[in-house]
């Protein structure tokens, strides 16, 4: 159990000797500053470059030491090892560190590749140097769906939660990495495919909400509250029929309940400055979350993307305030028409909310380890 970065960091804290060293490049579309700074077996340094506006390039060099043998045993005592993917998230140590930085600072940053290693060619030989191609910024160069992301400070000195990572519970740190990776994927692809960004950001919330809460509501109560149309349809049926239908559908509805509860509990305060028009009613977060989750289900299971108005680039007024909701009582285009109640917020607003609630959840869990 445990992700590769977590296992290596724990081994470093335990005083295990260095097996090999490496350097990773992390690329971003913003300029980082601060540092160099160390986080366990990782030493982070910024890359100074010119003309970074909306262009992706090297931003952080991560010098790392490997203190643990991270290759799992496939055969144990002459038998195939049992299946175990509890710590799997689909990425490398570099992917983990980049995702955690992306979440804590709220900026686009991605593992681009390893540029130096002493491990491949054996002990005592010269390091092997590797070419790391520059990543491309997805989407049109003049399009920014997430203006909050471009306004945030990319300061290595602002990283503090990252230090709590090796002290987190094994189960928790895996879910944190998975949530952070989903969040960072959402940021990276937002300008090219905002619908995919919506899915990734909802997934990030689902991961954290699922870890936090085991819903135990009565099935019929869940259906009546979260699926009123179905409850109205089955209300004339016999009591035992209603109970059986509610029981069968309760797992699906509980997923919605966990998502809604998490947004209601952890959502951050409205960003400042506040827009004069097209602003979200923060008091109705549960209602907004329910609509968002329905769109997510339609996108995943029916192939029906999020409504077009929720994918648009937000307007920024003279005060610098960012539009939070689609304008007007309805909107249409690309073969669809949507009422305002069906499009509660823009992707930019949801990204702000998701980062805020994930950081609050991370801080809460980190405090429990002290």
C-alpha cells in the first residue's frame, strides 16, 4: 500500500541509504520563483526563463534521491504475488510531486520527463543525461477558461502542505494523490476540452468525498430528497415496492449525497473582488452541486457533454472580478438550449471551489497527523 513517492519519502525519513539519484523537469505556463527548497528526498529549484506568458516550458527542476526499492515482487515463495493495486494512480514520483504542487499552488504544472539518472547504468558510472521535449499548452494560445489559475502566485516558498505528505495515513495519501492528479489534469486540459476538465474536477471531489464520508441515510429518504421525479413516480406503489426500488438505487444516489455534502461543508468563501453581475449564490451550494453531478452523470454515461454555457470563457470586469455564472435567463447554441437553473456556474468558478475544498480537506487531515 502507498504510492511510490510516499514510500520513498517514508524510506528517506527512516534513514535508508540512497540507491540512485535523478533529476526531473516539471513544465508550466507560468514562471515560478523562490527556492531552492527541500522536501524530504526532493530538492526543488526554479528555472528562470523569458516570455512565459501562456507558453509552456521548464519551471521546476526536482533533484531526487531514491531510498526504496519500488519494484514490486511478482513471485513470492514460488507463487505469483496476489493482485494489489491499492497504491496505483497511473503515474511516477514526478507525476505525484507535480500534482501536489499544482493543487497547493493552484497553477498548471506537469511532469515532463527525467533529464538525469544514475540508476540505469549501474553504480560508480557517470550519470545518464536524457532529452526532455518541451510540453505544449493545450488549446488556442489566446484562450483562458480558468483566469484564476493565471493570477495565482507560483512561489516555491508558499508550499507548506506538501511537507505533511509522508506523515499522512497510507489510505489517505493515496486518495490525496489521486484527487490532486485529477485536479491537475482538469487544469491542464481546460482550454482545449473544458468538458473533460469538468469531469476531472468532479472526479477530484468524488475521490475526497468518498474517503471522508460513509453515507448511511435511509434509502427511501435519499430517493425522495435527491431524485424527486423518481419518488413521485413510485409514490403510488405499495410501500414494500417503494422500499425495494429505493434499496436498489440507493448506492447510486449515495454517491450524489456524498458529493453534495462535501461541497456544502468544505466550499471556500467567494473570491474577492466580487462581480457585480452573473454571480453565484453561495448559499445554494448544495443545489448547485446536485445539478453539476447530474451533468457529470450524463456526460459519463450518455456521452452528453456539460451544457455549452458552462464551458465558456468568463468575463472579467474593470475591477478585476471574474464572472461566476452564465449570463441571462437562458442560453443556446450548438444544437441545445438551456435554462439558467440548468447551468449554475462556469468552469472557472467550479475550479476555484474545488481547489478551495480540497485544500481545506488536506489541511484538516494533515492536522490529525500532528
